C-alpha cells in the first residue's frame, strides 16, 4: 500500500469540485447561453444531455482502453482534457462547438472521477478507504453548494464564458499540483476485457448497479422538481428556497464525511442498507406532513443527509466486490447513475403532467428507492455467499 498525504487527497477533491461544477452550473445559466449564441432554450437544454451521454457512454470505454496506463498520468491527462474542453466552451461561437465542448468535458470528468476513486483504493489502507472516498465525493457536494452559486454570480457579474475560463485556469493549476504531489501509481494488473465483463456481469455487481439505478432514479424524481415542490407545497419564495438549499447542501457535505467514517467503522453494506431505509422512509412521510413546514424541512434535511452519507458506502462497496476490475465497474456505475437521473427526471415529468401537482412525487421516489433497497439485500446476500465459498476453497 502506497503512502500519501492528506493534501494530495484534498487536491483530488478540488479536481472533482471543478469537474462537477462544469456539469451542474449549466442548468443555472441556460437562458444566458441561449441568448448569447442565438438558440432556443430547448436546444440549449441539450447541452446537459450531451454532457450526461458522454459521461455515461465514454467513461467505461475509455477506462477499458487505458487500463494499463499509469494512473497518475491518466488522471493528470484527464484534467488537461478538461482544461481544453473548458477553453472550447469559453470561446464557442455556435452550438456545434459548444456541444463538442460538452462531450469533451463529460468524458474527461468521468475519467477523472473514476480514476481518483481507483487511486484512493491504492493509496490508503482499507480501514481508511471510506473516509478517503467521502472526502473525494465532498468535491461533488461542494460544487452544488459553492460552485453553482459562484458560477451564476460570475455570469451575472461578467458573462457565462468567464465561468469556463476560470475552470480552465484552475484545472490547469490543479493538474500541475497533482502531478507534483501524487506518487507514481501503476496501471491496473492486465485483466482481459472478457474477464472484466464477466466480473461486471456477476450477480453481485449487477445487483449493485441496480442499487445505483433505482437510488439515483428515485432521487431524481424528487430532486429535479424540489424547487417547484417547495414553492407549490411549502409556499416558499425564491429567497427561502435559496437559503434552504444552501443549508441542506452544507449538511450534505458534512454527512458525506460522516458517511465515510461510518463505512470504516460499520462496514459499507451496513451503512448503505441503513441509509436506504432512512431515505425512503423520509420520502414516504413527506406527503403526510405537508401541513407542518418544520416537519417537511426536517424530513428533507434527513433525506439529503442520508443521500450524501451513502455516497462513500456505494463506491467502497463496489471496490470491495471487484478489486481487480474496480475502475471498470466504477465507470459502469457512473454510467448507470446518469441513466437513473435521466429516467427519474422523465418519470417525475410524466407524473406532474398527469396529475398537475407535485404532491405525490415523494411517494413515487420512495417506491423506486424501495426497489434499490431490495437490490441491495440481494447483492449483500450474494456477497456473503461468495465470501463463504471463498473461505471453503
């Protein structure tokens, strides 16, 4: 096991923060982009789709193709590709250039995230893996809390292109620092692609991927419409929503660190299973307590806390189940996550279109996450069975 310092892990977190900001900030500046390059809002919205599809499709393919490459070089290379994508975004004159930049940003962000998590598994002892992954994932939650609001403020103050110029500069600096600090991490032990596919297609891993699919799908049903939910059901105004999102985002960031510690002390499967139960219970109770704003706020806060706390558990559990193909399976998991988000948003849109209200969205979200909990129980049982068979042999 290689030695590393805490600052190096935090630099990986900074890299995740920058890449996640490039993904999340676009939804807040779509009208400005549409007006600037003279396209409709509907077409501008496809920039989000292009990023997600690139992230979902390109990441597992590139992970397989670069399996033997030095992990440090690949990580820094992905940041420099991100630098190029950010620069292309900043200087795009038409929708075609901007779409190309989103494809490059999606692919490079996916590689950076997966390789960062894979490197963490090699750099730290197993008893510290959960906390380390929790720290890295903190970059994503920080992008929601700080990256998006700061990006929107920059767009108001200067213009939307300045966001991507800043991301380009910061990613270049981060890449240099990581290159200087990170020890040489060799590529993965050569594993034939067919064998990786077989490992990824095992019942345990397939069940684990369904956990992510249903968990993220259920989250997306509710979170895609959380702002209008607060307006319609809780009668919150824009300022109230902004304050609450900031507050629960901060709670989520703290919960991510706590979740990592729980993984190390309690185990990934136990942490994940418990968080799923609390998560779906909080969602299921929301429509029951709409008469009380404090109860609703409390339940949403609990939901966000366990959502972020479970992040390190999911990633740690995947690494534990497929150590020799961890990067490949992690990349498949990120793809499944994006598919779940897209499907959940579509299901939420259909429901509000049919009912004209957001009242039932938490129940649909809870029902989908219940499927994720069932998938988790299947995966945990199969994992225990595999461990017993390995001990016998």
